């Protein structure tokens, strides 16, 4: 079974631009969570989507948004990029089946550099 | 107090030894606990999950959970240089579906 895939793997943007990252979950997984990882803050939860609905959101500004499509693929968007948005953005998928919904499998990540 | 705490290390052990990684968490409502391994420049890889008090073994790895003490640990037996990585402890956030709270990670170095 193929794992979680994320595109693109690397991005370089300048301040003020916007960026869209894509995530395809493991086949059969319907929940997608997004995290930001930085050396200083570690892994921080951004939001989670299930059935095209955002179920949970972390403490990030409104510049960070996301969506999920009917095939469970998800995108996240960051508008008006700031230098501090440079990070590894990770997508994780999970089954929505009892306890298994909490076991998350990560994709390879998208490394974003904002100049 | 951080929600999930780990000693950042580095923890250095000789090849063949047992590495012991520890994690404490603050929310008594957490019910699911995970250990991820992350190599430098890579994404986290799930190693173990544990839900019940006690030990859970998988190959060279043993996860231990003590909910009364709010403590989770990971033992790696017969440590290999390839085990050198950062180990992340994660717990579920009660009432927040899809949210895992991560510790800062412990860096493990296994010396040949």
C-alpha cells in the first residue's frame, strides 16, 4: 500500500507570496492532519480534516488555511508568507475507525523556505 | 509546564546496549501514546503505539505506559548505529480529534 504523499517536496518563496501544499493520504484513510515542524517549536498541529470538513484547528493565524476534497486529498495554503513560516510542513493520515483514528502516518513533508 | 516533555539529550549508548527514552505528559485525559523516530532531514516514522498500562513489545522495541504517573517510555534493546535518530513522544489531545501533541524529541546516538 502506498504511503502518504506530499507535493512539492521543496519550495522557495519570498515574503508576501502565498503557497499551496498538497497531500494525498494512504488509500482508505479519510482523516488528514497537518503539522508545522521548526527547530525552535518542534512539531505543532495546524488542523485536521475529515469528510471535507475541518474538525480541529491549532493556534495558528488565519493566514494558514486548508481544505479537503471528496477523495480525501488535502491542501493547505499559507498567504502573505513571513520569514517565520520557513519550516517543514508535514501531513499525516489516519483511519477513522475507533482507536485507530489516533494513529497517524506521516508523509515525507514539504520543506518551505521563505526569503 | 509543557504538555509533553522529553529530555532533549543527546543520549549516547554503545552498540548492543539498551537505550531508555522517557516522556511525561500533563493531560490525564490522554489515552493514546505514540513513539516516532525521525532521522535527520526526514519525516517522523511510527515505531510503536500503546493504549494500556504496562508493557508492549515489538521486536527490539518495548513501550511502557504508566498512566498514574503520566509516564511513557521506550526501550530499545541491542541498540544499533542505525537507531541513531531523534525519538518523538506523542499523545492524543482529548476532545481534539486528529491532534497529536509532540514532545521536543530525544536525540539518540548509538556508538559502534
